[in-house]
C-alpha cells in the first residue's frame, strides 16, 4: 500500500540519511506509528483524533503521525526544545504537506505545558515519547491525566537505552492504570493502553 506520494517518499528517504544526527526513528517504527493511529478509530466514528508527541526533532515521526491523523481530521501537537530542530521540522512538515494537521510547540516538557491551552485541555488519544530518556518518568506523570481512557502510550528507545529507561519501565510496570508490553521494533518500543 502506498501511503505517501513519491515526493514525500523522497523527503522521508532523504531524512533517513541523517537519522543518526537527528535521532529519527527507523522507517518500520514510522510505519507502526501510522498504523497505530489509523487503528485507533480514525474514520471509524470516534471523531477527530488528537496525538501528543514529545520530541519533534526534524519532524520525521511527526510526518507519519500527521498523515495518519489526516483521515480523521485529527491533530498532532508536537513539542521540541531545540530551536534548530524546531525550524527544520517546520520546513519538513510543509514539504510533506501536513502543516495543517500539526501544531508545533517550542519549549521544554513539561514546563511549557501550562502556556499551551491545546495541551492543557487534554483529550489525547495517543502520546509518543521520544525525548530525553532520563526524564520519561516525569513526562509520563504530567501527561497521564491529559490522556483519554483507552489512549495509547508509545515510548521509544526502551531497548537501545535500556539503562537510562530502566527506572521508567519499572515505574510503568507497577502502574495498574495502564497495560503494555515492550515491542522489538526499531530501538524497542513500549506500547501500552490507558485503562
């Protein structure tokens, strides 16, 4: 199945050439994110979906998420603290034709949250966390109440950064409000559902 136009596929391929520099997820993770959003009810009567991404980088994963959200007239809110990567992501979102689906936020999580009403109103159907690994526990605690029941929680690098992610995985494994598993795709994802 062809998800993107040839133009956007070329953009993604070019971005994959600098994956190490910008810490992009591999293509198979991008595809999985796309299908997770699509299977979350996009176009299935649940209305517009809303996804929060922590760690935009240059916009690679955001393009996959935004394209999936387009089907439900959904919205991606993505947060990035590095000004250079923020600007690069803005250009890439424009080139991919998904800017209308994306709300970019510049700043550090969670300090920036109170100044962004679109975040504070909550109602997120999914969160994708791919930022500073040692702070995932803090991100999770702040984000949890902003998620709808049944929302997906997807966390990257749980295998490639196992030592840094150990405390977070221990914490989330004891949290009876979610159920999830480590998925051996890319650098390892933790994929869970808010009960």
